[in-house]
């Protein structure tokens, strides 16, 4: 019997209901057991952002979404402080209300629904109990966890693709284009949507995602069966070449990952939220003090053929000239350079003050991607032997590609790679991969993931170059709002080709490239620069790319709209950078309030004219600490 029918039958029954608030009193959650079916509602400043929405899990031994009685909600205040160099804010002071809502079934504890509330974030997770004596393990078949948005909501969503399609059967790779201001009631391309998911509700904005996922659960998505209700979906059966189930095997009692909602009347809470890391804890200690910085990579401009000793040595010299920390050596290095020459190349790089990141294929049996090294990351003994070789030869990190969806074995593989890599002091970047979910804090050697329509697509399709600014103005508010994003952009070539004369044409300006170096957050940035840029790019652009940081202490939303334009401020130490880009046909003119600089301060402004010709000049702020800027279509602005 469905909860809707039960609720109709039990209208005369007295439902238990509890309401609790964030420490500042602005956020409120109401939990009910009307009809024996748990629901929650979220309001910000008295306005409902999430309407009453179902809660619960379907286990292999019982349905824990109905027949439940709310016994109590015990609230406490949580305070936490932590520091991370790898996220948008280096030091976080976190205050929240935690409410543990206890549900019984047939007189026995069945489920705790644990909520956390701050002034901008709401999150919940489940603690699942056994209803039978001596039951120590179980299977979570699915969740009914849902998010019911108000009427009038529009969506900014990234469709999930069917598995085992695309290049060499590597889907899903989480590299599909967004829809903007679309209607609710759709289910993407039939498979729902990948996290994070942004909604514009009548009173503001809601960003829905999840965090705390590791090898003990699956990565989830959002499904829509029509209307304004979106629900948690488990992985697709065909993922991982059919190996494993889309369900979750758990030991009881079991605790699930957090489902997160960030709410705001503007986009500021979404841009500035740290909820993905606030709710998790480190799973192990860092084996050493990891460092971060900028780097170069040849593949984005010169492709597979460039992964040879001679050209990688050229890129090492290029990185050294820029003062960069690393070079990413991409696919086929094992066959086109070889292990002995790679050892030599690493020694050469270290003599120049540069370290190497090496590309690996994740594959065991889950795709047909031919790029090597293959079969080095899927088994522990082989992986650890490889990582010991890296440690002995001074390799900084790895970029592991072509994962296989979100089933529990794949999520365990991510965790195993990270855990082993930490023992050998190796940092990890993932590509062709799922969204990271609080991994910067959970895994100290984790750096960033792709999980976005990233820079490689600019090489492969002119249509992606044409839409670069529109996508860039989206990632700031959705994908990069919840986790570090390895985009690999900021190209200064006019064309995506080694000779800079052929290939797809970059539509965005040089100042746009500088702006995205600030807007796109990742503690290790491998930019799409090329050695020829030392001669053919403006000197002011190269100087900026030498100086721009890759780690930040603070971020502030200034203005913007997904897919249209974006203006943010980031701080590192005492140095502020304000960056903006525009994808609209008409220029954006904005009067910026810049209280981070004193009255009359001299600031450096990088800007474009109507023809996207960039220039740099020094400007004095007025007494109101304001500056008016104009950003043309496909252009940018940076103030520092």
C-alpha cells in the first residue's frame, strides 16, 4: 500500500510533527509521520523552498518508508572548525543544529533520520537498524528520498547518459551539457540527472547534491517521474559492464551518505557553501604534507602523439619558465616513452624544479578504452607496486581516467586507489569519473575530479568552443560549487592545434582565459597553455598566468546568472582577485562594490573591448569603493 493511500485512510489520526531551526533561526525543517510515512519540509525565512517530501529506504527485509511512527527529535548544536587548502575556503567555522528524528516500526527502532541545518544548508541522512534479532547485514534496494519543489520552479540540470555507450563504451562519464531554465517534470534523456542539480524556485535558488559517499554505498542521481518531485535514484544495472548490482550491501546498523540542499534568495549561499566538506571527516591522515600549484599538459593542444620524451621535455622547460609546479603526462606514455625513459624524464623535471603527474586507465574489465597504462589501477598488488615505483622516482601524482559509473564496487575502487596512493605520497586526480562527494576532506591526497564537460571537448567539437562561455557561466554555480573541478582550461592558443593555425577556433578572449583561471577552483591546475604562447600570446596574459594562485582562502559571490554571466571574488592571503565572464550576446555592464580594497586604491584591470581585444590598465577606485566594468560576449574581466 502506498503512503498516499495510507495518508488518505488515516486523515483522522493525529500525526506527530516536529519543527527545528538553524542556530541563526533563518532555516526551519518540519518532520512529520502523517499516515505512517515520514516527510520533511524546508523553509527559509518563513518561505517554503522544499514542500513536504517523502523520506525512507526500502530494505531487502522491510519497507522503511511506511508504517513508521515518529517518537522524538532530539536536537543539539554542532560546532566544528577545520582547515583545507584544497577547497574554496581555507578555514571553515561550522555551526549547525543537528536533529536526530527517531522512527519506530511495530514498536521497534527502525530508522533515525538525522538532519543538519545552518543558515544556508540543510542535509539529512539515515541510520538504519535491524528489525530482526541477530541480523547483522542487509541490502538497501532503493530510497524514497525526494525533493518536492514549489510550483513555478525551473531547472538547470545535467542529464545522465545510458551506460556502456560513447567512446569505447566508457559511459557514463558525466560530461553532458546542461539545460537552462527548463521546465520541471522531465527525466533528462530517460535516465535522470547527475549531481549537483540546481533549481530556481519562486523565492530564490536550491542546489541539491550529496556528500560523504565512499565504498560503503553507491553514488546516486536524481530521477523525475513527472511533476515537481525529484527522487534519489541508484545506479543503472548496465554500469560496470553489468558487474555488480545497483543496490547497496550494508552492515547493520548502517549510516547512509548525506543528501544536501543549499538554499538562498540569491546565488551567494550556493557559491560560498562548504556543506560538502562540513559534513564529513578525514578517513586517514596524510602520509606527508601535500603541496599544490599550477602545471601544463601537452595533450589538450597536441593530443596523443605529443606524449613522447622530446615533447614532454619541452613542456617541462615550459613549466619551469612559468614557475609552475608540474607537468601532466597523459595517455600512452607507457608505450611512447616507456618506464626507463620516464624515470629519466622525472629526474630531468626535478632538476628544473618541476614534478610529474602521470595518466592511468582505471580499467579492469569495464570498458574498451585502449589507452595505456592499463590494468595498473584495478588490483591492489599491481597498483601498490606501481605506486612504489612512482614514489621511488619522485612522481607527484596520478590522473586516473575512464571509470565505470556509481555502483558500490566502483565507489570502493576510488577509495582503494586513494588509500593506497596516500601510503606512497601520491596525489590523485580523476577523469571520466563521478562527482566527488566531500572527498577533499575525506581523503587528504585527493585533488580534483573532472565530472564536467571539460576542456577536451573544446578540441573535439567546434560546437563546444562556440558554447564555451555559456558552459563556463554554468559550472561556477553548479558543478564547481560543490567540489574541486579539474577543467584543464585557460587556453591562449587561437586554435586547438599544435601549429595554432588549424583545428577548432577559440571564441573566447584572452581575458576570458585569465578570468576562468580564477573562477574555476582546483588546488592543482593544469592549464591548456602551450610553449608557443611565450611568443604569440600577450605578455600581460603570460605574466598573469605566472602569478595567479591555485589555492584560495575565501570566495564571494558578486553577480551572475547560470549560463549568462558570472562575477566572483577570490582571496589568497591579502590578495583579492575579482573575475567575470559573459556568455550573452549583449555586453554586461556592472557597477561593482569592492569593499575588499580601500578607498582610492590602485587596482589592475584586465578587460576586453567590443572586438575582444584585451588590455591591462591601472584604475583608481572612487570614494564609494566602486568600479563599473563592461564585459562583452565571450569576454572577461579581472581586477586585482
